[in-house]
């Protein structure tokens, strides 16, 4: 932590104010978020922790712009998501946000290089260049021997590394991880978290991790505890040095 | 993005095969049945096509098509010859009758009796001999395929004897006359002799074939003939079209072929629609991932459209190839289906019909791609 410029740390990558989201109507109506106030800072790894159904994934969906809030204000990297109309929102997400998902969601028809190159191709980068950058990144992440393989030929830990590479390839300033260790055993989960902490996190980048897994809490700079659609408590942590 | 679309498409070989098979199946049916239909419609006007340079066909006013002519009195020919603007007018006798080859088989024949001296209306395609050979006693010309049907396996050459209504006819020439709609054998002989082979009936003149001098509008001459003789006079082209229209309107050919073609489209599109729906269902989470990673709906629509286009193109190419191979195999000059072919515009029509059908049948699946929520990537 001490290597990070304190001025950068204080900048909010994500700022949510009084965010409300409900699903369904009438008797089936479910209040997923009930006035959430949340922030995540550049240079920090912020965890969102809470029981199942508390609204963690809904909050993540709203931060990434794949769901729209019913009420409230959501600002990501200084941009109000409500102001992004039409194709601006997916473009903004494609350029500024990297996703690491619980089930990795790699495309089985594509090999590792092609999977990782997708965000670049969606931004209009030529396929050849995108693949070259993808290869370089996969080599950096220790997957050099697996480049031509397809996801189903890898272990789950390796698949999650590929997913991390896909989240990083376009150098986004916000990485959002949804239960990144849920499908992994303890040892592999810790390795992935080390990867995120050591390689992915930087002063110009924020990471938000939604998790149930209390084994990885020591990796957090801050933890937001969520219950019944609200952030109940935010605590700062200084435990990372202990897991190293 | 195209490469991505192709890899996703080719990643599921079983469904890709199903999609291509569906398109190919429909394409084969449309093209093959369409080709057969066009071939049949060509056959119904074979006499007109073989007559070549005849400008005007004159007939009884009640005659609607070339294969069903009400005979006229021979004197009508003389009246037509007297109309200003007529360069030449020749008689044509046309009748269907049973024929038996001596030492061979019995078949149905179309007998065409042409002008004794000018041979107007006779086919131009003589393989062995020429119209002049018909001057010999009992001489008759037969088409090659007709000969092969009467004497299967025997070499095609003049000299054989035919029986027409118990009368003798000697083959002196072999033609490559255009195939007829119903008759299996096509015979040409001079007008006077032809009428002897079909002795019943007082009137024998089926048509008067008129040629018009160069520079004179045949339409004007046709109108003049109608006015002066009370007969019906049609230009060759319009008589061909009238014949085709007659068959389209008065036979079950159209409905039969249309039913087969529509069934082909429906079955083919059902296969394509269902398979593509399964393909999209299986890939829906991947489309959602692409959306979550920043793909716009427009880009996704382009990706899916590209996949559909590739499947359409491959299936269409295979289907057209199979249909072409069918006609190549069955429509040789000596086969029963000779003359059947795929007109150049048939594949274009097929492609248009297929594209439209595929767009309709895959639009529901495409809609699902467009409405899938990127948020589903966060759900397990």
C-alpha cells in the first residue's frame, strides 16, 4: 500500500449514491438495492461482502452498467452512467471496465489467445494486433505453454487466469470480479487473488471484488458489508501484508 | 469480428451441419423442382420452338394452345395466302397417335405434317439425313430418343419400319427434335402423307405457318389476317406464352410444383429456424458475455447476420450444386429428361427466396440475441 500515491488513492473510481433497484411487480416485487451508498477508489481493492440475496451482484451489475438503477446516482471513473445513452454505455464499459466472472465465461470455440483478444476486437483493434497483445499478456501470466488450447483443456485455475487476462487486455481502469474464487479450490483461489493483487492492481486502477469467500478477505484494502440491499458498514483493512 | 463469428459458428459442428443441411435441402427442392417446371413449360411449346423462323401462327379462333388445335378446312390456307403482307403460308398437320416399331415396342407419337415442298415448321436439327429425304415413298423422320424408345439398345440409324394406324412408314432421317410434353416419339413427314396416317376427320389443317417479308411488322400482318379470314393469328412468341398460360391455368402442374416447392421451403426453413434457435440458445450466454464486454447490439446483430449469411451461402452452394448435378446426370441428349435445365435466373430466385425465408425463420432467434441481458453473466 505504501507504494501508492496517496492523492491517487483518494480518487473515487466508483461512486454510488442512494442507489435503488427493484425487480418484478406487485406481490413478486423484490427490492434488491435499497438506497446503496458505495465507493471504490483507484489503487485499492474493495470487497463487497454479504449473505446470498443481499444485492451484491445487482450492485455489481449497476456499477458495470449492464443494469440500470431505478433511482440514485452512479458515477464510474468520473462519468455518470445515466448520461451515457444508446451505444455509449456498452462502449464505455468495453473501454473502461474489465470483468472477472465466477464461471469464467470463456468462449469454448475460441482458443486462449482469441478469448483474451475479444475486448480489443470489440474496440476495433485489428485481429492480428489483438492476438499479439493477447499472447504477450498470457505469457506474462504464465500461460505461454497453453496458447493454442481451448478453455476446456485447462484446469479451472488456469481458466480463471485466462479470464483475468481477458479483463486486463484492454487496460481498463476498473476491474470487477464476481466471486472470482467460488469455483476454485483454496490454493488456486489464493493464487488468483495474489495475481489480482500483485499484477492487476495499480495506482491507476481499482478492483471491486464481490465474494462470499472469507479466506480472501485479507487481500482487501476496504470491505463493504452489505445486508438487505444496503451497505451496512465499510471498514478499512491493513491485513494484506500478513498473507504475503 | 467476422473471424469471431466464424469460430463460434464452426465451434458447434453438429448444429452447423444441421443448418447447412436445412438450407441445402430447401435449395435443392426449389432449384430442382423449378428446373423441372421450366423444362415442362418449355416442352409444351416444343412445336413452336422447333418451327424456328415462323412469324405468325394462324389457327381456328377456338384454339388456345399449340397442343390442342381445332382442325380447319384446307381452303383456309389459301385465304391466308391471299392476305397482303404474307410472304409465305404453309400448312401444319399435328396429331398424336400410337406407333409401333417393326420388331420393336409401341409408343405414343406426335406426328407433324409439314409443307410438301418448303418443309416450313420442320425441326432444323437433323442428325442423320435431311428434309429432302422425306420425298421418298413412305418416308418419315423420327427423333433420336423416340427411336431409342421403340428399339432400345439398337443403333440409331435410318431404315427401320414403323406402323402408324396399320400403315407402313420407313425411317429415312433422324432428328434431334425438341422433347414434347406428352408424346414419347416425334415424327415429321410431308403434310399430304401425314393426313393419310390419321384418316379420320374431314378437316386436317391444324395451323397455317406464315412468314412475313423483312421490314414488315408481323403484328400488322397478323391483324390483317384476322380481319380478312376470321381466323386467329398469333405471333410465335405470344403463341408460346399463350400455350404456357393455358397449361398453368388448366392443368394441375402449377399447383403440384408449387406445393413441392413450398413444402421444400417450409421444411427447409423449419430445420434452419429450429436448428438456429438451438444454436442461439446454446450460445446465448456467450452473446451475453460479448455484450458485457462491450459489444453493442448492432455489432452482435452483425455477428449473427454474418453467421446466418455464411450458413446460407454454404447451404445454397451445396444445394445448387446437387441440383445441377441432378440435371447433368438425367438430362443428357438421349435421356427421357432431355432438355431439362436450370435457367440462369433460377438460382437467383432461389437465393432470394432462401434469404427471405431464412431472415424470417431466424429473426426470432436474432431477437433473443438482441434482448439478452448482459447482466446474465453475473448469474450462475
